C-alpha cells in the first residue's frame, strides 16, 4: 500500500472522528465472569471506533479478548461502564438493531448446510434484502472476496481458508457497520492469511461501504500490518489502547528479533563496539535491545561485518510484541 494511500485513509478516518461519526464507543467498560471457583474480570476498557478503523486486539490466552468481542458484538451484556453505538442508536441502545448491523465471526466455525450461495441468499433475506436486491448483495460479496467460482460448493468441500472467507461473505451480506472477528487467522496458511488481511483492509476502507473492524489474533505482526489501532489486554485489563503508529513512539531503545544461529554471548561480542547493547534469548531466536542513538541499520551492518549468517531479522521497536516482553519480565521478577 502506497504511503499516499495510507495518508489519505488516515485523514479520512481522522475527519470522521473529529465529526463524531462513531460506530462504537465505550468508557470504563467492565465484565465479570464466574465459573465455579474461577473468576475473570474484564475492566477499564475505553475506545472509540469510526468507519475505516481496524482495532487489533492482542494479548496472551485468557486475557479477555473473546470476552470483549462478545460484549462489543452484543452477545454478552456488560456489567458497568459506558457502551454506545452512536451511528446506529443515537439515543438508547436497540439491541435488535445492534445485532443486525454488527457482524460477528466466531473463532469456531459451524458447518453450513446446502449450497454456499443459497446460504448467503438466506442470510441476506434475514437482513431484509429481497428479490433482485438479494441477488445483488450476494453476488457483490462473492465477487468482492473472489469466491464466485465456489458458490455452488458445499461446506465440507472447502479448505479452512475458504471457510473463513465465506464466513466473511456472510457477514458482508448483512450490510454491517461493525465487523467483529475472533481469531480469524488461526486456520489459515501463510499465503491465505495475506489475502484475507488485504480483504479486511479493503473492506474497512471501502468508499461506498466503509466499516469499523475489531479483530483479535495471536498473530501479532500480521494484524499490526493492517491495524490502525491496537488494544493489548493483560489479565483482563488494557495495557495499551491507542493509535498503532503511536505505540512506543517515545521509546528510548530499539528492539530487534534475530536468528543468526549464534548464541547470545557471541552476538554480544560482535555488537559490543556499538555501546550498551543487550542480547537475550536462545540461539534459535534472540532479541537485541539498543539505545535509539545506535540505530537499527548499524546493528544489521555490524552483524554482517561480523560474518553472522542472518536467517531472520525484524525491527519490533514499535510492535505490541514489546508489551509481551514487558509482561514476561514482570512475571519473572528480579532473580
């Protein structure tokens, strides 16, 4: 995606935000769940989304991602705090309308019966599209996601990737204003993930039908490639919620993931001339942390000059991966 297009999209969503065109807004939202002796608290969730926004919800297992998505999709009632859908219900929440206009794709997909196109027609009819308009909506979704050649297939004949894309097509025929997707990348292979992410980005930025997207995933880098905002949850509480570009913008150090098949001690020796550089991890995957004044390019060049065979090198200085690093350090504590 060109930088000019990224800038144009950002300016458009900023305009919508300034004009108050919010799809969903919550402030201090909480939810308490209890099952036997196990309790979980989702708390202090505050966010605002306009058409074109893509919120990536990340965090470790049992951090509250699915619970939050269930609340935003109207599948689970929150306990306290503010939750509103201004673009749908300007005054008071109409949950029937919210469930009609908020499309939810769960992590565990249920099989469809019959031909896939017929199932999409049924879903479109359930949302008020009849006769010619019904066919138009279904074909629009099929062509938009390049699924037209599979429209006569049945569920059991599809790969996992195409099943997810058909779920997205079913979401689209409801003409949603908000898409909520729980771990949609999990069943996809690498190539299919990239196609799906491009689809999702294009849907959010559509000129005629822009939507807001909330998507949870364990695949940080893939989600960060399209997310405009990031929410990092830890034990039910947000550790960061804001603009993707602002994550660690004011950092003092850069952080790199590296695989050069050398132990940390040898990599430290190669980089010692650069100054106070910390190398951690095992041979198969290391992290290199250095002051921003050193610069990522100098680190890469020093490794190449030191004859290190680099198999993987990623600058994660502004990635939510750093929040996982911080959490792990807090869990371990001082030695």
